[in-house]
C-alpha cells in the first residue's frame, strides 16, 4: 500500500518535472513567451475577470454573501416577464430565421434560378451594417409616422414591440444562417444524392430522405447561432422593442438608467448562462461531426434543379425578402435628406449639416477608436490562433475556450462587466478611451481568432518548420510565412474588426463618456428622441466611412488578388 | 565545403510521449549513436518505430525526455531549430506556397542578410546542383512532386548547414522517380560531403544510399552498421527479416573457434564463418538468404510449393519440414526450372550462412 502510494507520488512529481521541462523547451524562445503571456493577460483581464466580477457582485448584497439579487428577479413579475420575453423572442426569431436561411441557402446551391448574386450579397449585407439600420428603416416604414402605415394606409398602428423586434431581428440575423448553411450544402457530395435518384427517388424524395437529414446538424447549428444572436441583440431591442423589454435592454436600463449595477448583475448572469448553454449546445452539434464535413469539398459540380414546381415558389420567396431588405436599406440614406418623415417629405441638407457640425466629434471619435482597435484586434486574433493551433503551453485549453466563448457573450453583459471591474481601484479605466478600445478589440478579436484557427489548421506545420530550419526566428516565421499563407483571413479580419468597431453599440454604451463618444450611441440617442432625420444622416455617414475603408481595402486587395470574403 | 561537415552524437537519447489515449508511448529509448562528419546515416525501421521522433529531436522540434544531442561535441539542447545550423527536407516538400522557387531558396539567405548578388549566385548554384536551373520563376503549385522535392533540397543545401536531415523525402513520389531521386540525393551529398541523417522505411532505399544504417524497432536500436554488414550479418531475427528476405533455421554448434564454426543444420554440417566462439552443443539460429541457397546441390530435399519466374531470378518456395524455405535462383534462363510439386535437392553456400 505504502509502496504503491510513493510510486504514485513519484510518478506525479515526475510528470510535473516533465511538464516543467517541456515548458522550458517551448519557451526557449522569448518571443513565444511574450506572445502567450500577452494573449493570456488580455483574455484574463478583459474577458474572464469582468465576467467573474459580475458573478461576484450578483452574489453579494450589502457586503454579505446572499442570493438577494436572484430573489429580486423571482419576486418581481416584471423581471420574469423580461426573461420570458427574451426567450420567446429568441426561439421565434431562431425558428423563422433558420427557415428563411435554409430556403436561401438551398436556392443558392441547388436551384437553377437567376439573381443568385443578389441573394448572396444580400446575405452578407446585414453583417456589415450598423445593428439598427434595419430597425430604423422598419420605423420609417411601419412606425407611428411610417411610410406604409401612416402615409399609405393612414393607420396609426405601432410597430414597437414583439412583432417589430421579430421582423428586424429575423431580417438582421437570418443572413448568418445563410452563410453557414450555404457552406455546408456546398460540401454535400452530389453523388450521394445522385445515388438516391438512381435508386428511384424523385427530387422531392431526394430532398426529404437525403439532403435534409444530412443537413440536420447544420440546421440545428444555425438555429442555435441565431438564437444566441437574438439573445444578445441590443441595438434592435432598444430601438424598436418599446415596452417589450428583453434581458439585454433591461441590464442596460437597470445598470445605467437606474444606477443599479448590482441589481443588473443577477440578470446578466442569467443571460450569460442562457447564451453559454446555447453556445455549448452549438459546439456539441459541431462536435458530432456532421456527415457533411467529412466528405470535404464536393468532387464535382452539382446538376442544378430546374423543376418549375420548386424554382418558382422558392425564387418568389427569396426575391420578396430581398426586395424588402433592399427597400429598407434604401430608405435610410433617403431619410437623411427628408425634412420631417411622415409629415413633410421635402428634401433638405439640414440633417447632413447637423451631423457634420454638432455630430462631428462623434464621427471623429468613432473613426479614431475603430482605427486604433483594428490592428490590435487583428494581431491578437492571429497570434492567439497561431499559439492555439501550433504550440503547447499551460492554460491553452482555457485560452481557446475563453476566446471562442467570447463570440457568444452578449455585449451588454461585457459592458456591465467592464463598468463594474474598471471603475474602481486598482485599475480605473472607465471614462477614458482605453476601455473603449479594449471593448472594440474584445468584441471583434474572437471572430478573427476563430477564422484564423480554421485557416491555420489547413496549413501543414512543416511549412513553418521549414522556415525555422532556414534560420527564421519565431516572429519571422509568423510574419514571413504564416501571415502570407492566411492572407485572406488577415485582410477579412482587418475589415471585420473595423466594421465591428464602427457599428458596435451594446458594450460601448456602458463606456462612453463626455470625452469620448461613439457614432452608434449618437444614432441611438437621436432615435430615442424621435429625430429620425439626424439618425438617418448619422447612419449614412457611418455607412459612408465603412464603405470608403472597405473600398480602399478591396482596391489594395484587388492588386494583390485576394478575395475579401474568404475566411468568413 | 567538406570542412563544414560536423559529427553528430546522440547520447542515451530517450523520448516518451504522454498521451491521453495510449498512456506513455516510448517513442525512442536510450539511443546511442555516433555519426561521423560527412557520413550518410540512415534511420530505418517499420512504421511507428520512432524514426521521425528521433530526427525531430536532432532538429530541435521535439524535446528529448532525457539524453543529449551533440553536434561537433556541443550540446544543442538549449538551441531552437533556427540556431542549430541544420537543413531539413520534409516528406511533403513544405515549400512556401506564396513564394516562387527563387525566393523559396533565397529565404534563409535573406534572413541572414547575405548581400543580394551573392544570394543570386548561391541560389543559382543550388538550382544547378539539383538540375532545376530553368525553374527559378515557378511557384510550387506549378511543379510536379519530384521537382518540388528538388527545390526543397536546394533550399536546404543553399544554407550550407553542418547537418542535413531528411524525413522520408521520397515517399510521395512514384517508384521510378524514387530510385532516380535517391541517386541524386546521394550524388549531391557525396559531392559536398555533408553529414546527413536520412529517415526511411524502405530498406532498398536505405541500402542504396547509406554509409551506415541504424535499424530501430519500438524506439530501440537493433543494429548500427554498414548496409552490407546489416544484410550479411544481421544482429537478430528482426533485422534479418526486415532487411531483405531471410530463411531462419535451427542449428547446433558442433565445434567452434573464434572465427569459424561447424554448424549442424538438419543433419548436414556446414563450416561457416563466425565472430565469436560458442560452446559445443549450443542451439543457434542461422540465417540463409534466398540467393545463397544452392539449387540442385545435394544436401536436403524438399517439395516445391511455389515457383515464380521473376525475370532475373526464378523464385521458389519449398516445404522443408516445419519451415517454408525461400529460394532465389539467379539467371534462370540457363538453368533447370523446377515446377510446383516437384522434389528439389538443395544446399547452402557455407560462407553465406550467418549464425545469429
Ligand atoms: N506528438 C506525439 N504525441 C504522442 N505520440 C506520438 C507523437 N509523435 C509520435 N508519437 C508516437 O511515437 C511513436 C513513434 O512515432 P514516429 O512518428 O517517430 O514513427 P516513425 O518511425 O516516423 O513512423 P512512420 O514510418 O510511420 O513515419 C509512435 O507510436 C507514435 O504514435
Ligand atoms: Mg515518420
């Protein structure tokens, strides 16, 4: 017995020293040590500690450990309503959004129909636009003084509430599903379906007995993704939610509106838990290795379906949605030049003048902060992906799951976490620009990490090893081999980080100060006050800046012949 | 360039992987090897025997669990691969896909800040060495596997490293090209006289190119020797079977000196060369290569169970008591050919019998 014990002990010690040696071996290279440390510090300080602070605060009341804040939620029917609202909305948006997404994806990959390019572009559009362009347009169309509701129909209904949110969130989030499902559908080997046809299945039967079952993991994945997005959505919810309050909005209103940070924490923890549950489920679905990903890229081109019974209804459906979305996008720039929407449709420069004078600080701050955070987010994203894929070091698993989890973190929860953590000593960051940059970085870096991880896994490590034996130090390998090899991801990360910086609202609304303002917050304030002209003008400027930067970038890229869409 | 060649010494080198699924995997165990300057040294063994692990420890990509690696009597354990002055050629070529051939080869020189005109000169010498002079502007995706591997070789050579490492460089090539490329590698290696460690699981490749071969099994060294000696005097049954075909039979020592012994095999006594004295009556195992079996010579008789014409040889399998005896009879056209089912008389060439 005692001999056994010492045996186990010495084995443990051995393991430890072995581990320690391995670390010393890995970190012979000081640059690697620095990279690992910096990524770890960023993740711990700006993802883990803020979340931990929320959890801690939610469990204390008047200096004592207690479940008071959780009791409050249960005690007040209003809070229960908010939770139910959020879940109900999430489920509805997820169901409808996934359905639309599937039809779009199926149409793009399987059917012989025109306007596919339009559908594809449309499916990326909402991702690169500010979160409330759709909401704003919905108000312009269906609001109290909406074009359709008031001017055309003469009714005074109200879009604010569940149906308005349902509409805007669905239109905002179904495109993510389209992108995902299109990728998956493209990876189904057509010969599997041809085999089914050869066995006597009609096209409809092929769809129901082969394609659909193959897609079930993918569909579940898309549904969860949309569900998570809906939970986290702040921009639409605050603009168009009206009295239909969701958790994301309630956290903000309680924390910032009513100065009851502690009260908001319990709700934040709940929202976090629900999001995490969705995230974990989603990863389990992916983990189940859908049959589709195994076969890899399709070996040959698919014979597209021409059957009019299928193409006509699907095409009509996709076209109708596309026209709706396009109309909405067109409305906002138009509204920027309309004197008073719903009342006086004459054209004016007034709103544009307004945003370029009074609104100028917002524009400048937003652009500067986004431009600052972009390179940081991109470098951190690539470096973190590189060390996760290629190196072994302590805390790697934690690092990887923290970063990936951060993709699913609701922005309001992060905002609350930052305010709670960094407005008290030892480190006070609120009120300054640093915390804003931090927020922008953390909200865009994880997506960059994820796509860089995927890209790096495609690249044989021996290419990097070959560079090493040629005498390249690890940062030289990274800059001269790794980055050039994942150039598409590098540039799309750049674009994504900048757009994300310009359009983010949820997290930063907790962090803006008199000194540093953000464009999105300005838009929100205008909408809040019913000044749609100014809101539209801000949106137009925002879209203009994003468009300018994207244009400049794709010009550079065209010279280098890189596809900006690759990697995302 | 010969003066750059350096000796490599492995001392008690051990590598144990701790895996989640298989527990401790002893990939390399207590390996002691001396590699002379300029030697072409091959690590040979079946899949999973630890060749790659051993090579990657020399390169510095894997950390030895224990033991030392000395290059020119200097322990390199604390050095990262980029500081070890090695060149390496990978199984999958590992060319930089975003650079053309010239820039692939120039990559390391540029890092070293070699002056531009010297880079041009050295890259062209390297390209010439691998006979790829006209390919400088090509990108890797526009070349065949063999061409890519030549470029990979040039990229390693241009740095004039003190040790050159190869990990199964030819296994992605087709059979003909493999033979051609291995001769190329050997030719170039001899010309510049660089210390070379070469991994392969193909024994004929190892025989064709190596000055010395080490045979590994489960991470343990079985034998370190020249190709001829490994073939003619395998250290054990594993080596005998791994290198070429072998008939392994039971025998008994009738009498023995330091250099020769009389060995009785199934009632026939042979006078064979040996390297140590064994006591009379010792049971031994003997190795006889198929081509050392003398067809038609009186000694034993057995039934032919298989007879295959191979062009340069006629191959037989005989049912001889409990064993299958493989025979490879040279130059069959001028000889009698036995059919399946026939009885054959055969014996062994005593000088080619090897006592294990
Ligand atoms: N990173 C690793 N983690 C765990 N086990 C490993 C690792 N690398 C190698 N091994 C194990 O170590 C042993 C030796 O592997 P190695 O790759 O050196 O074999 P090899 O001789 O090169 O084989 P092959 O001819 O197939 O390339 C194998 O059992 C292998 O599974
Ligand atoms: Mg190997």
